[in-house]
């Protein structure tokens, strides 16, 4: 079951110039991916030294030539995340970001598939913010 959730996302740690993006939580993916058009709405993309190869989405191989460093608002915290930028057709049309288990593990996000929802461990999220950029 796909769990889709809408979050505020910013290029800035202060949370200015917010855009709303739909996240799909995928515990089977170790990485987080974002559609190129969605990433460009958020901010500046960074070119990788060489393309990063991946497989699995849509049953095929694909790559990423860019990444973006963004901030996602979880509860009251702006949480840092690096996402691989992929061509729009790599991800399903229903969401902007495929959130992998790296994102979920760092911020204490638990999938609740029977309810089609997520649970955020507030204590773990707060502790993950102890070493962060100062605004």
C-alpha cells in the first residue's frame, strides 16, 4: 500500500519560500528521489561528478545526474534531506518525492500501512535536530 502525504518543503533551513510536495513513503528504497520539475520548484540543483546508477523503480534501470539539498517540515522542525533528482517519468504521477528508508530512519517515521498513514516519533525527531545548521 502506498502512503502519500503532503509536506511543506524549502530550500532554506529557515523555511522561507515554501512549496508543498506530495511524498510517497517507500520502505523498500534506501534512497530518497525527487522529480526534476518538483526539485526545480524548491531550489538549486547540484551536478554529480558522474551519474549515479539505480534500478528497481518501474522494473528498470535509471540514473541521477543531480541532487538537491532541501528541508522538509516535520512537526515543527525543518529537517535536512538530500534527494537524488530523477526525470519526472521515473516516479509515479501521484507524488513528487519518493521518501526512502534513510529519510524515515533518521527522523523516526514509522509506516502504518493498515491506516494508510505514518507516525512520527517526536522524541527521536527532536533528538535528530541536536546537530543541525543554526538559522
